[in-house]
């Protein structure tokens, strides 16, 4: 399982290091259309490093988003998903979720939510609307 590592440059200042995914062309196009809020959970948007239209971050410690990530390798057909406002999220690790991947869409979107912003569902509600209206679902039953 890939782990997203966030590094802050100096006391909450500067860009947040967020690994850039390498999506296929179709996912790249869908992710380019994603319009994200300026604030999430009351936290202002931050620059990401390296700069990419596929990544975003808010606050300190950073809430981070990566669009166009691969399907989570640990996700199975019978995986327990969290459904919030019509978006299915796969939590990782299952015993203490920190990273959620929006699944069942034509592009996977990963959101890392530090414990400071609990409950994570509030963050997923705010980001889920943008994701749901931009990235179409996969055919029925596909994750």
C-alpha cells in the first residue's frame, strides 16, 4: 500500500510536499476539471510542491488531495466503504483511517485528513461535492 507523506516547509509556511500521481490520459482530463474550494474545514488553501493541477492542500497540518491516483491495492470487492453525500470512500488504514480514496468514479481521488480535523467526514463532505459533480461514476457495481 502506498503511503502519502506530507512534509511542511517551515512552521506552517511554504508549500506542502504532495507526491504527484501519474494518471492515464482520461483521468488526467477529468482531474483537470476539478474545481476545489479555497477553504476546507475553515483552513485556507496552500501551495503544493511540486506544483501540479492534480494536487491540492489546505491548513497546517495539511489536508491533502491527489486526483488520478491508482486504485488502492488493498481494496477488495467486499471492502467496507464510507458513503457521504453520494461519494463512496475507501478508508486506509481500516482500523484508524487517515487517507480516504473516492472510489467508483472514473478517476480515483485520495484525501489525507490529519487527526486535528476530526471528524474526517466533515472534510469529505466539503470536498465530495466538487468531486461528485466533476468526475462521473464508473458503470454500476465497479469500484
